[in-house]
């Protein structure tokens, strides 16, 4: 499998001083965004290079010592869109007349005609070409759509019963009017009446969740105060409970079936995509001093028959050093963004920083801008920290071994797998320096969180436990805030829910940043679970708890 080509190597071919496209895209094969960009490209306010002539195709840099340093090609908006469509977006080969099957093409494919995946002819099986997560999403969406459709069909008798006078209890005497037509098939009860209730007290109606519009007082001709309560006159038959119970059983069974089949779907989607993880294993408990890749290569090739090691990556317990290097790169990027039209030389920062003007006050306040001198000082401190950390000798945290074939990877994993509940012991020949190795199939290289590889399970569990407690406390606090707003007015409750939902992603991001995860999948899952819990509690659970049941049956409430 060839690696994706670069921007000049995959989407264009340089001929002389001009770049000729390798793709003969028709307008009908382009995205709507590219078509619109082509229409707007001649307009100068949209495309600054619209007025460039072929003679000015190259912009020349400043002349140093009488010589031109370099020629820079004028940016092409259409070439950028072409790169986006052929390198970034997934594409498939144009199917033949005899075989309509869609086969994914490699990024930058130009020897055979390709096209973007069609909207209506892309099957669920092809969704796995966009990633396992995308395929599972549409598989789940289809299953849930079928479940809700089936639940609706089962409840058609209930919906019909709600439209009859038997449910309303009016016997055709009172005309039933609804604020919305769709409420006719719902359980909304419009047959209400005020009935005398001598034993009713305000304290009985103040029990959480309280209601204030179903209790009233009046005075009779003799001057005595009378108590009245609003009563619903609707009747529910036995069939309603039976159909509701059947629906609940079918939905639960459907969700269980979905969870079971998704495991097979994951395997199916994964087999269609050949990635580096299909040839690689991760050793999670290597000896602390096993830093020699040749030693690992010799171990696998002599211990496992026909195993051929192609690559070996040793991950050290140097999270602090990695974080320092990342911070240094961020600081360098800040300085580089302050001089967009000049060459950036990290070896001559003193002179470069002196030439950068300080940002204006408004930019410091609104954009949290920093002075270049402050960034330079922070950069020097970070470099001193890196020098100190580089002198340390770090333990081995994980080892990644890539084999020649997928068969070798599977054979090693099968031989080294032990029962979870009864681990027992493994054959002596499979031990590395007398140690039983724990091997798994790793995450994708770009999904591995290298800074968190050597964090202990105990520390990870403690971090997740603490952030979960904080999340629960915030959910309870938000629920109490919504309940208090609901007592004032429904509009205030809606506004409070909207504000909390806007703040939720920021709160969740801060909480999850304190957790350590092996890969981006578990990190994203933690984010998703917290955000779902926040919004589900704010939008659905708390409103159901604080809203009296009688209000859910009342039209307009």
C-alpha cells in the first residue's frame, strides 16, 4: 500500500513553471462548495489573486546580494479544492456497467477514474469506508428507526382510542378542541371540570412537584368558603397497558440485539480496512530496561515460527519531556504567527523578537494576546526545562512491534492470550527475560495518547472517579437551578436550560482534560458520556421530575 501523495505530488504535476492538474474533473463530479468557489473566484474581494496574469504566475521574494532567493507559486483556489476532494475526502472507483459495487480508492488516485461517494447509492456496507464509527452510527440509526416505526405501528390502536369519546368521557356531548392537530392522537385530556373537594388542602398540592392551577377556592351564598379541584374526565382502557408493555419488551429486545450485532459489524468494517494496527501488537508491560529494538526483533523471530518483524517502536516513560516539547512548539508557533510574511528562523530568535511589534491593547484583552518578549522568555525557560529532562534515563513504558503479515500478528496474539479470570501461566519459551508479556492490538498511531501511556491503572481510575463525582455534583446543581427557575415561570426554565446546554461542552472539556487515557477513543467516549448525561439530565430528566403528571395531560401546558 503506497502512502498518500503530497500536495504537489498527488494532485498536480509540475511542468516547467506551471502546475498541470492530473485530474480531469467534470463540474458534475465536483462538490457544490467547489462549484460555488469557481463562480466566485473571478471576484477580487473573494479571491485576492483573481487579477494575477499568467506572466505574474510566480511572486518573487526580496533580492539578497543581487540574487533572487526563491520563486513562490501564486496560490490557486481551485487547486486547493482539488486537493481537498482527491486527498482529504473519501473517493471510490467509478463502477463499471457490469459491476455496480463501490470500491474505495486510495487518496490521490489518478491512474483510474474515481468519484465522490454518491448520496443515494452508497450502501450501509460502504459506510465503513469512512471509518468504523461512521459505519456503526448509520447501522445504529437504521436499527433505531425500525424500532421506533415498529413501536408506532403497535400503538396505533392506542392512538385511535385517544381520539374517541370513550377516552374523553364526553359521549359526544362536548366538542373536543385542541391547540394543535397532532394532539388528537395523544393522551392529552381536554375533558376537565372543577369538582367540590372539602378534604383538599393547599399543603397536599405543594408536594414536589407542586401544581398551583388545579386548586381553587370560592364562596357560596351563605358566605362559606368552598374548595374545588380540577378533575380529568378521561378514561384509560386495559388495552393501553397491554400494548405499552409489549412495546417496552420489543424495544428492550431490539436494543440488546443491536448491541450484539454491532460487535460483528465492528469486525466486518475492520476487515475491509487494512491499517497498520492489523500488523502491529503493543506490549503493555515490558521490562523497564528493554530499550534495544534488535533484542525485541530477535525474540519474536526466534520464538514464533515464520514471524518477520518489520519495525519496532520503544515508547519511554517520558511524558514530562513530551509535554515540554509540545509546549515549546506551541510557543514557537505563536511567534511564527506574528510574522506571517517573513522567514522564521528559530536559531535567531533574539533579533527576530526585537523586530516584532507588541500587539495592541484591545488584542491583549479580547484575544488574550501576549508580548513577543514574554513568549520569548517562556520559550527560553521551556528549553532549559527540556535540557534538564533530556539528561534523565527513562523506563520503557510500551513496545510496538509491526510484523510483515497480518497472519504473524494474529499468531502472536493467539499464542500470548491468557484467560481473563484464570490467567494461569504461559510456556517458558514465550517469556521474555523470564517475564510474561501482556500483548494487545494497539490503537491507530494517530489515536495513541503518547503522554498518558505509562499512567498507572490506579491513577487513571482515581482521576475518572473524581471527575465523575464532580460531574454528578454539577448535574445536581444544574437540576436545582432549573427547578427553581421553573417555579418562577416556564420561560425562565427554558432560558436556564439553554444557557446550561451552551456551557456543557466547555465544562466537560475542562473535566476530561484532568483524565489520562490510552487513546483518543476512550477520551472521546468519556467526553460523550459526560455531555450526554449533562444534557439528558437538563433537558429530559429534570423537566419530567419537576412537571406534575396532570400538566403533561393538559392541553397547552
